[in-house]
C-alpha cells in the first residue's frame, strides 16, 4: 500500500482547487493564524458581518457545499475513483426545536438517497444535534417530555433506515453525555440490528474504558442475537475532557499518552476483525499505521478487500493520500462530507482548523504533498 502517490491522491482536484487547499494548509499549520482567524470570525459573527469573506477558502476545502444536492454532485466526482461519500449535516450548537427537526429531516433525506445510491453507503448524525445536551447529563427517562422526543427522533431515523436497509453512523460525544447515548443505542441495536447493521455506535478509543465496553457489546450481541455496527475513532475532545474531569472532580477518562491510545485503537480493530461475523467495522482514522494494521488483519484472515462489513473513512479535505490509495486497492472507503449554510457551520470549521493545528505533523505532511503535486499539475 503506497500512501505517497500524491498524483493518485489529488487527481480529482483541479489546479485551482489544489491552490486553495495549499492556502488552507498554510493557514492551519500556523497556530497563530488559526487563533487570529477564529477570533476575527467570532467578532464578525457578533457584529453580524458577512462571513463568507472570512471563511471562503476553508469552507471550500472542508465542506461539500450548502445543501445535500451539492454533496451528491461531489459524490459523483469522487465515485469515479472508487471513493464513496457520507453526507454530514454539520450544523452544531443549535439547541432548539427547529434545528432538531432540521437535522432529523436531513438524515431522513440522506437515508432515502442512500437506498438507491451505492455511492452513499451511510447516513450520519451527531446526537446532540437532536436534543439539548444538558438533558443527557441527567437521569432522564421516557417520562421526561424532551427526552421522549429525543428517543422518538432516534426511532424515526432508525426505523426508516431499517425499512430501506441503510446503515446509520451515530457520532460520539463528550464523556458526560456518552453514557446516556450508549444505553440508548444499545437498545436500538437490539431492536434494529437483527439481520442487518442499521445502527452504528462510535467508540472513542482514547477513553480507557472503551476496549472493555467493546467486549461487553459483543457479549450483548451474542446473547441477544444482533449484529454490532462499530465506528472506531481515536477521539476528538481530549483537552476539553481533561479540563471537565478536573473541574467536576472525576477521574480523567482519557489515556495519558498517545501510545496507549494507539495500542487501544489497534487492539479494538484486532478484536473486531477476529469477530467479523458479529461485528461490522467502520475504521475512521487519519493514522497510516492503524490503516496498515487493519489491512494486515484483513489479509491475514483472507477477508476480501471489498467485504461490506469493513469500511475505512477519512474526512473530506484531509488525508486524500490514504483514501484514494485504499480505493485503488479495492477497499471500501468513504469520505465524511460536511455540508450546511456557511454561517451555521462556523463552529465545525473552527473546530476542524484547531484540530489540524494541534495535529501539526499530519497537516505539515499534507502541505508538503500539496506543494509536490502542484509542481506537476497542468490544469
């Protein structure tokens, strides 16, 4: 597997698009510029200034457009190279009934499209996009009207997905919210994953309890005869989690070192592949070593590269060298493609820029790749 074939990685982009990507990575590899840009955007928001001039380059790089139709058009472009697409309505921090309904409708539309479109193999949503997050920190149950609405939204999504045989990824949340989400998703997996994995939960493997939880889930799946759908990620809220644990005086739920997280991630992949008849795997990673490790497990057990029980995934605008290399070797790979109105995806864009700035080695690697491929790009 060659992750250094830059022409393969970026051949779907025009020279203009590559130049825009180069500008973006020059910005996000500078913590100072990321901090300055984030501050300017927040000021512009408060003053109700037009945001497009501040965000145009980064929006084009990380987002598929403002609407689901924009993502579908992009998916057709990516599919020519064997890369599939997952539309992700990335409006965050809108804790109100109107936004909950909007997200639910976008997910239902994605499910309907995915039913007839092999280029879109999953729908996805973030649980806190369907409920006020504070409700997930309490001992809420079905007697609570707002929590009842939350469960009903889940059920409408999963029942429709079950009807159309479409898989739905449910993203992970902060530690303080995740326990309630875990319990809710386990109940839905028992109900809807009998013969086909409709519901995929997400395990953040930087959490010290997730490997044990994976083993618990397998026990539940065997006992109740259902298929597990698991999305594996390293984790997205490390600094926030540590600060919250300290503030609220509970044990830090995160591994102390990256090495421990890497080991937990790879151990989870190994456990899942060894139980592939019961676990469907969605390996969401930008880490080349973990990607190669999963490939080695697949080949050792003589599992077909195109086996639908295993998917790889990277975010749109990042690690194209991994995505397109995997697709060229016949693996199932899909890009998460965020979309939504520019002014409403600002929290996502700021978070993405900050994450890339902190993960500077990956970002600097992308920057070097873009410079190299631009030397030889003719149009």
